[in-house]
C-alpha cells in the first residue's frame, strides 16, 4: 500500500472511531424550482380569445427569497423559441404568463432554470 493510502485509511479509521460524520458538501435543501407554482385563473380576455382559456400565472411560494427563473413555453405541445425570464418576488405575488389556450390549442410553461437570489441588490 502506498504512503498516501495508509494515511487516508488511518484518517478514516480515526474519524469512524471518534463518531464524527464527515461530509463533502452541505446537506441539499429544497431547490428553488420547488417553490415556483403554476396556476390557471379565470380571465375574460383569455376566455374571449379561446373558449375555456384562462390566464396562466406563476408565483414564488418561498416566504423570504427571490427566485431568478427561466421558463420554456410550449404551444400545441411544440416548444417555442425564446425563453421567459425574470425574478419572482417572495410571498406569492402573481406573475402573469399568458393565456392557457389560444385558438383552441393549449399553451403551457415549464421551468428550465431557477435559483435563489440571496443578495437584495440582485
């Protein structure tokens, strides 16, 4: 066994005998995208645009942290070019996305990326 392998084994045995748990990274917490929630609300304009259409909205359910997001949009199950981006404020304020139906065809949004913003200046 090489010298470094013996040292690593000795350190591992010491840690185990001392009852200390060693981790290489912090415990993963809930991810930002888990706090983004989509809804469809009644809306006269969307209803006029397409029967059964509602206003698609998103909200950040985290009580204190902003979330920087990037969404993909699908229309008639076809991914559309471009992305919707922004910062969702904490506390559940609504972010309007668009109508869920246009010309009888479905429209939806999917989170591509989301991350917490911890600095108030961002």
